């Protein structure tokens, strides 16, 4: 009877996973037994944190209290939360969060402590950012701020995953030692999403592009949607892509260290999606008008193709070459983009 109840509660967690991110949920389910549940719960805990950080209808003090105590909340049996706004995307997850907590408490203690440590760091990082001096228009000012924000929301996920890979025994302890490589895995994904989501975030009153970059091309962040600023918009976009390209060599180095097939697939698929997205958005002014995504067919081909390092390297080469083809000599960033491309091609 007890085991039946356990399976039902675990199944519920995979239902939540499918609800929050269909395509990526499939990738998580493919992970080997030793890791699957730990990564599933890690993903759900992160979604829970994200659902609180994202909710602009929450009172700031209440949000900060929740963010800074989330690493305790995940140990609190029976805890649920229904103060999210009505249209908060994953509010159902927190309404039923007691079920996630029950499953989390069934994980091996060392998996629990990895997840709790990252949750503590991330929750406090998010709270610092939400109450920081740039709070009024949640804008990011320097490139250093940009890297710090992306470290909090994505780089730390890399730290946690690398620790889980090592703790499971499926990967060596070494993968968790080089924090900079793990950080770059998260920054590459998050920064590419931030470029892609320019218009969606602008319409939501949020801006994540660093003023240190966009301020060179316009007075106001929203200026780029005006046709008369077309050229400045293009140069600003290529400057943002240049900033992201710098993480590519570290991403390829991290992937080359992985030994377990299911871990490799899990890590490679989001990265090849990101380089494909980066090539799509480069010199593509549509991003200032609407959210653009790579075609489903291309995504499927990338998923099927990302099973070994040679294929992944050739996928990166293909998209980096596509960026170099679109790189225009009149662009003030032309030379630095060419050099960043050279660094990638050289590494592999
Ligand atoms: C912010 C983010 C990039 C960390 C989100 N993030 C990811 O983007 C997912 C992919 C994902 O959710 N894709 C969405 C589409 C989209 O959002 O664009 C999908 O539905 O397919 O992948 C990452 C992720 C996967 C594998 C290795 C990683 C190493 C470091 C950091 C993150 C890593 C992720 C792993 C975990 Cl455990 C938790 C979150 C994430």
C-alpha cells in the first residue's frame, strides 16, 4: 500500500514536470535511474522559486521573505502557496508544492543538500536583485551586473547539476570542480533567452539587457522598436550576440568532459538549441517586434543529432559560420565578432 502511494506521488511530480516544460521534461525522463528523480525535483524546486520571483503581483517584502526562506520551505512537509496572481504561469505547482516536498524528502541526503544549497544561494541572489538599487525598473546596468544576475538565475543551476552528476557517480568529481565551466553552461542559455525575449520582456515592463551595452546605441531601451533606429538596433543586437559568443568555448569544453550518454544528451540539447537560436536572432531585427523561435523541425533534428561530441561540434560550427556570413563589415562590432568566431573555430 505504502509503495503504491509513493509511486502515485512520484508520478504527480513528473506530471508537474510535463506541465512546466513539455519538451525538456522528455529529456529529463531519459536520464539514467541514479539521476532522473534528483534532476526532476531540482527542476521543480527551481520552477517554484522562479514562480515566486516572476510574480509582479506579490508584495515585495512577502516575495523577499519567500525567496530567502525557500531552502527551508523545501524541507517543510505540507507547505503550499496560493498567493500567486491568477495568471501566474505555474501557480498550480506551488498550490500542490507539498507533493514536491514529499518527493524531495525521499531523495538521497546528498542530493537534498546539493538542491538546498543552490536554492539558498539562488533565493538570496534573487532577493538581493529584487531589492537592489536598480529595483525601480528592474534594469541591469553594467555587464558585470548582467553576468551576476545570469549567474544567480542560471549559472548556479550549472553548479547544482554538476554537483548532482558527481554525487550520482555517473560523472567524475572533476566536472563539479571547475565552477567557471558550469557557470558558462547556464550563462549561455540564459543570455541567449534574454536576447530572444527582448520584446516579450519589454511589453512586461522588464529589461535585462545591460545598459553598458544598449546605452551605446540609444537613449531609451524601447528606442530599438522604432524603424528610424534600425541601424542602431542592429548594432546593439550584434553587440549582445558578441557578449554571448564569449561563453561558447567554455560550453564546448564542459560538454567534452562528460562521459555518461544520458547526461551528455541532457546537457547538449539545450546548448545546441541556444546556438541555433543565437544564429537565428543575429542581425534579425524581428526580435524587436516579436518573440522568434527556431522551427519545430529544426529543433527535432538538433535533438536527434546531439548525441556525441563530434556532432555537437559540427552543429556549433554550422551556426557560428552562419553568424559569420551575416556579420557586416560596416558593423562597429564586426572585428570583435570575427575574433570571437575565430576563438570558437580554433577551440575545436
Ligand atoms: C534559466 C535556465 C537556463 C537555467 C533554465 N533551464 C533551461 O533552459 C533548460 C532547458 C529548458 O528548460 N528549455 C525550455 C525552453 C526554453 O525555456 O527556452 C523547454 O521547454 O525546452 O536547460 C537547463 C540546463 C540543462 C542542462 C544543463 C544545464 C547546465 C547549466 C544550466 C542549465 C542547464 C536547465 C536545467 C534545470 Cl535543472 C533547470 C532549468 C534549466
